[in-house]
């Protein structure tokens, strides 16, 4: 018997069946609406490498032109790489670049469709593959280029409506950077006795008798006075 559209998944996850099996969500009953998603990826490189990217004279050619094309192709083939994604009729894909003098290159992707499900994965795929294409184009110049902060920035349309990230994600976490907890130093009373031994409790300690290899002599007995 075919599964009814909109059947609830396991533990509220639509990509799992009630038995826990992975499935492609049935969106047959959903209306087609205008949807859009924006994602970004950040690359860090030396300022010298970034100058080569700007000039378009890297050993392999036009870095940004190739990366833009790679991002567009990746968005259109997202469903072939992410197993449970739906093939969508994309109506628009934009891949743009911005940079600063510190060697930071930011890629921003914007994907649009009029369909039954959103294009968040297509925007993230475009940003990720465009960043990888940049690395491939400049690795002959600098192999230490890093890719970080691949993140969804904004989405609109569909049942969940509009969503926008309020803070940039911290590197490697995907979440806003938490504020460090303040720590107060714990005072320690450190004293030193005459023998040079330190006792953090504030009490001096008696020095130990040196070891000579011979047993310690017993104290002499005293005869009581008559």
C-alpha cells in the first residue's frame, strides 16, 4: 500500500519512517510556492594569494570564474549527491564573492525556486563546491588555504516561513561563539620554612633526617634522679 502524503516520521523527523527507516519525504500534497535560500562559505589565505585571485592570473586561470561555474553546477545536481533531497526546478542561482585585505574571501550563494520544498541544501551545496573549486585553483600557490563557516544565512517561503541568522557562526561549530566564563583566581597561602620546604597550608613542616644508609640510633635512656 502506498504511503499517505504527510505521514509523520519517527520522533518528529520527517526523513525517518515510523520504523526508523530512511525515506524520501512525500511532498505530493504540498503546494508549489516561491522559495529562496542564501548560504555562505569563507576561505582564509595569505594576502599575497588573495591578490592572485583578484588578478585572475593563478596558474590554472580565472579562479572566481571557475568557482562561480562550479557553484552553479553543484546547486543543480544537489539531489544526485545528497541521498534524500528532491530534484527541484531551480529558477535562479547567484554566486558572488567579497574579500578584505587580510586574506579572507567570502562566497555567498542565493538559490530560488517555485516548488514544493525548499532550496537550503542547494544553496549550501553551491557555497561548498565553489569554495572547493577556489582551493583547487590556488593550491599550487598555497596549500594552507582553509575553508570554514559553511552556513545557511537566510531562507524564505514554505510552511516555516522566513528565517535569518542573527549572528555569524563561530569557526568549526556552526553556532554563535559562547562568551567565556569568568574565573576568579583562588588565593593560596604559600609559606617557606627555614629548611626551604614549602607548605601551601600555611604550616611549616619539620625537616626529615637525612638518609645515611645506616639505621637511625636509638635515643640514650636517662636514669631518673633519686
